[in-house]
C-alpha cells in the first residue's frame, strides 16, 4: 500500500535542484547519496574537508567549503543539518528568496516513504550496532539495501549507502521524538531506558513515543527480555515478534559460549526450531543480544539462517563502538560511544572480562542535565574499571547552570582523577598504562580526540 505523503514529501517530490547545508555530516552524507542516486541535482556546502566531502566530490556533486548566501542560487529546496544555526547565511538567503527549507530529519522521513520495506531500528542503547549488523547481512546477502547508520560501518567505509532495492535500514533516534518523522514498515525496539529526560520528563512519556513509533509500522520486533519494552508492547497494535535470551521469545539464543575478546557464539532458535549457529565477533556480551535483534530483522525480511550465520560474523564493530584504535607494545587503546550509565556498565563490564591486566576508562560526561539526573548511576558504573579519568562535562546544547561538575563525580569514585584538557588526560592515561593494559575512551562527544592524542604520544 502506498504510504501517505506529508507536506515535506510533496516538497521533495517536486524538487529537482537541492542544496544541502552541512553535506559532509555523518547524518547528511547518506541522505546525499540516496538523493543523488534517485536523480536529484545536488549542491552542497560544509565548513571543512573530510573523508565524506572527498567522496561527495568524487560523486560529482559541486561542493563549497564555507557558508555563503550565493551557495543556494538555483536551488528549489534546501536541506540542512540539525547542527546548522538558524542565522546561517545560506538558510537566511533561502528564506528571503522563498526557497523551501527542510531540516535533515524531515528529509529522512520523506525518504522512508519512498521505500516499501523500511526497517527502523530504535532503542536507548545499541541502535548503531544493530543497524550496522542488519546492513552487513543484507549487503553481503545480496539484498542491495539502502541504509542510514549512526556510525561508520567498515564493510562500506561509510555511515550509509544507497541500494537499488526496496529495503531501507534506518537508525531511528528517539531524541526530541525525531523518529516519529519516519515511516517504518518494521520497527525494531531494542530497549527503553531513562534518557533524554530533559525532553520526555517521565518514563511513561518516553514509552508513549516508542509505542507511537511501533504502531506506525506493520511489524514490531522487540526485546522480550526488557521490562520497559514489554510494558510498552501492551499498547502496540500490529504484529509483534520478540527476541531475547529467554526461551519464551520467538527468536532466542541457546547454548551460549562467551569468549574473552569477542561476544561468543550460540544456537539461534526461531519458535522452538533450530535456525543456525551464530558466531558474534563484536566485543561484549551485550552484542549477543544485539545480534539476536539483527538476526530477527534479517530473517523477517527473507534472509535465511545460513545467510545470517555466514555474514553476521563478518561484522566486528562499527566506528566508535568498542573500536580498537591501537594495539602495540602490550597496550591497547579502544574508543566507545557509551555515554549513558547502562551503556557504560555493559561496555566496562565487557572490558573487565577480556583478560587485560588493567582497564583505564577515560570518560567525557555529556550534558549537564544527564549528569545531574543520573549522577549516582554514573558514580556506580565508573567504579567498575581499575582506573577512571574524567574530562570536564561537555555541555553541547546546554549551558552550565545546574551546578554539576566532573570533580563532584571524582570525589565519590575510587582511583579517579579529573582533567581540564585532552592533552593532560591523554598524557596521564599513557603514563598509567602498562603491559597488557586497555585504555578505553568513552562518551558521545569528541573524547575520541584524546584517544588519538594518546596514540601520538605512544608513537613518539
């Protein structure tokens, strides 16, 4: 059945020449890829050169570095990244000229209504990994999907791709209800946990958003082991398929064998019948559950048990998801996007079980509201590693008016120190590291820069 069109869909449908502001961003680049293959004439602008802008130029898309009013000339639609300020000269010029403008999430929503089999992957934790796993299997299995991923998938060296089938795998973020702009055919719900409470205010309101997202799909594939998800499923009206470690789920893992530096392997069962033996090469026990979600989604859209078993092990992690950046002279440096206490817990517990002599966690708290609201939870999970180093809180979209600071966390965490620069925290981490030690940088901001500084210091 053809999906109903919104006003933004009609704008996109009628456009021929589209200008993208911030075209080199992780969320904008895959949208540019899809629009380009669908025949639109594109131009773009960005502040700085990057690997993505280089790929855009190789596609033949005219690209300007810097934001200037003249860049929108000839456009009949302007799409802009959420990071672009409203006083951006290109946005201002477009409005003055009467050129329609559209924020990136609306454009992505419009694109989901151009495909007949959209897999929307949502959840508080694990979205990027599961979206990547599904994409890995469908690409290697010959399904020729399109995809928009929140991290870089090594298979395609990108945050997304444009395929030629009706399959479209989309990471679907709940922040400020962004995912409600999408039109999934299959909703994959990984978990529901307290996050973005500065927007949702209560857990019930957060659940309501996930319910709306699920009800917008034809099928919901959901974590049958997650209490909040199970509670939300009571209000979901479409077909429900569950996955989890419990044998009451439609898809479940039996005979799990955990490995030290990978997740492990298990027998995949569907409705009580053996489907295939799965090997998971992404680190951490939590990736057993992530792989179950991906296997359920892939099987639902037609992948065989044999295809899942063959291609899923080829996924060894997405960018910034326990990504190993350095492994020399007995020291390993990894980087992970974990920023919520539950994510930190599973990542750090996994790291502690990998056989390293010491685990040194370098964490950048993200937003004052999250740090204040989940303060005690952060204290508990940051006690897990052998040593914890903290940067100052990255405020991002917030101002420092809540009276919460990293040193307050450090006072309650044994073996914890605070630093006011990446240079100082990187030097301290390298000083502490010894034979068979792991340094892992954690956070959804720019803490990865500290990891690269550590590598520079070690190489020198």
